[in-house]
C-alpha cells in the first residue's frame, strides 16, 4: 500500500479518494491494504439504502435529498450501482450523468459502480467502497441498488436504514410486497405523486404493513415528487432525526456491524465463485444421481476450491 495515497486520503484529497475507490472496486492488493488500514475509523457515517423497481425515480430522489441535506450542513456521498452489460461487461453509468449538475459541490461525492453481473441489486466491492467513504469523513452515504425489485433485500444487511421507493402505475408494488421487500425497509417513499394512484398506493403500503407485521410499529410512508421537491424536506428531516438517534448508539458496535457485513459479503462472493467452479467439474455421470448427491459433490468441490487444495477424484460409480 502506498503511504502517500493513505496520507492524501487522510488529508481529504478527493483525487486520492477516487483512486482509492477504484483500487477497492477492482479488488486490487493496494485496495485491500487500504481497507485493512481504515476499517477501524469507520462507523461515523450514516448509510442509507435506496431500493425499488426501475423507473421509480431513485436517482432523482437521491439528488433532491442530497441537495436538502447539504442545505442542512451534512456532507453526502452517493454510490449508485448501475447494471453491467452481460456482453461487454460495461455499465450504463447513467446515475452519474443524472446527478452531474450537483457534483461541483465539494461536500458531495458521486460514484457509479458497475454491478458486474452480481445479483441482488448490489456490486462486489460495494461495502468496501462505503467503508472508504465513511473513513474519508462523509456524514451521509446513499447506496442505490440496480433496481432489480424483488431481489434487492440484500441492501438491508449493509446499511443503517433502507428506503423502498415505489411509484403508482408500475404494477410492481404487489410483487414487491409478496417478495418480502416490504419487511426490510424502515421507510417507504411513494414518488411521482403528481401521477394518478399515489394516495391509493400509500394506503396499500400501510395496509400491507398491518397484515405483514401486525404487532410492529407502523413505518412511515412519504409522498414525494423529486423533480419539484415536494415532500423532500419531510423525508430529509426523517433521515436526519434517524441519524441523530443512531449516533447516540455505541460506535464500537457500529464498526463491528459494518466489519461483519463486509466479511459476510466477501464470504458469499467467495462461495458463489467456488460453486461456479465446482459446476464446471461436475461429471456427466452425476446427472443420473439424486439432487442430494449432486449437492454433496458440489459442496465438497467448492470447499476444496476455497482451500486451494487438490480435490480427490469424485466417486462416479452408481449408488
């Protein structure tokens, strides 16, 4: 790890931050060393997950919230996960373009992150990048998922609060509620309230909460139109109040939670890679066996791959 890069980061050099984020995103050795050197300084930032279906206006909402939070004196960073092309591996990176008009603000940092084919609406090095922004000193960090909808619940494992953003008329709301995404959010945003059906969707969200968690406190439903700023101040104050309550909790515990979230994220990534490797080694003869036997073989091969040892030849005799 470059001592100069670490020193520049600690001095608040934004170019050094951009370089460090690239190293972490690419899982470079220097990026790994930076994470190891900085993780113990994290825990001060307030991590906000923004999830919901495509077309809900998540990026526009974040831009409006960032503007409000900056007006309240908070520094803001945004990690916007963009879908990766399955052919080229390149990301659309549209979120950075949509928020570019605010990027000249020194108290705002925006970074698009390619999902690189990773499911569950996230990106492989996302938690490590959030850790770096936390250590750099940002007060609030927004993490916007790809917008896969039903599969975005993983975001809740990484952040302090999750907001589920919906809009009237997309037809995704019922599916999201069925998929359990409703349960992972601490707040709900009905965006684009200038379109028909917004009050009905808000009522549906409140009713769904009562059905899913009848004994839990009802979580707030906010109605916003991000393009005009309607409802943004109310939602922004909710986030600031929640952040203040979080800062009153134990810092060591928050650091440990983020460390464990990153460790779990990395382990899941390693297991997925090992399983893909094991599938390539599955003998054709195993296709005549039971799912339990195939799973046992895959588990054994994946474990061996993770350990970096040569595995014994599989038993291909019929059972």
